[in-house]
């Protein structure tokens, strides 16, 4: 019901755009002081990810993608 209301009113709560950035080590045996040995990932709200999937499912007929 929340996702339906978001689509009907065209308003997405600010919390859906928030996320936590976490640094992950690429090579634990490498130089841990080298910034190139890290990659960042963002952990976002699960409800925002569900909403993305729902919108993609609703709009899939209008989206053109390549198999590759």
C-alpha cells in the first residue's frame, strides 16, 4: 500500500534516499594503507529496494534493454 501511495502522489520519503557507505577491503593481504585497496558499497533501506523492483516491473514494457 505504501508503494501505491508513493506512485499515486509522486512523493518519495527522504529516508528512501539515505544510505550508509561502508568500505570493504579488496585484498586483505595487500597494503591496507592504500586507498586503491578499498571499494565502497552503499547499504540502503530495504523498502527502497523493493520499491525499485516494483517500479521496474510496472515499467518493463516501456524500457528497452540489451541482453548483454
